[in-house]
C-alpha cells in the first residue's frame, strides 16, 4: 500500500527509532523533498534498483517525484531523523549530493564533529517543526534555519 506523505509546503520533521516491520513505500515519490540522517542501526532503501543500506552517519536526499521505498531490515533496528520540506531556491545547488540509484542521493559523513553537528541541528529542527504547528511563522523560520544548517554541513562535506 502506498504510504502517504505530508502535503508539499508544510515542513514536517521527526525522529524514529523503528523496529523490523517498519516500511514506507511510495511508487510515485512525494511532492516535496525528503532528507534523512541515520543515527544508529541500519535502514534499507530502494529507488530504481538494488537495495542500498544506510548506516550511522549516512544522509539521504530524495527529490520530488522519485519512486522509493525504505524499511528496517528484518535483523535489526533503525534510528533516524527526517524532514519533508520545500527547499529555498538558494539551497538547490547544496542539495546536489552524490546520486547512488534512481534519484536517491547518499552522503556518508565521516567527520565525528560534523556528525554531531548534523545530529544536533536535526534535533533542533524536529523541536522547531513541531512548535511551528502551534506557534506559526517564526517557529517555522527557526526550523528552516536548522534544516539549512544540515544542508550546508552536507554540502561542505
């Protein structure tokens, strides 16, 4: 069954610590961008071909319209943070990360310092994105600032 995604234009972010059985399948992709960062465990993506495994320190980016599915492998768990978003126009060059399959981009962050900064920025992004639902535009701007930090750190890497 096709997994729904949020309406485009609404910044939504979260933190999952998922067990085997968790899966998302979107044969038509989404109408927004999706970025994930693996904190622990392992996840499996498929986009136009063979499975791609992600591990701690891996960032994935899926642009709109890219068919994909992702899941927790049967033998483990997957802790990750994620955001659905529409990028600001000046972010587009920064989102051009190495593509591994069918439009899925994957970047492994090797620097421990950068990994910590991305995890911290994502944590703030999740907090501010939730606050934006209750507190409006300024909270959403704070969430976008945290997301921009994630995007910039990835582009710098």
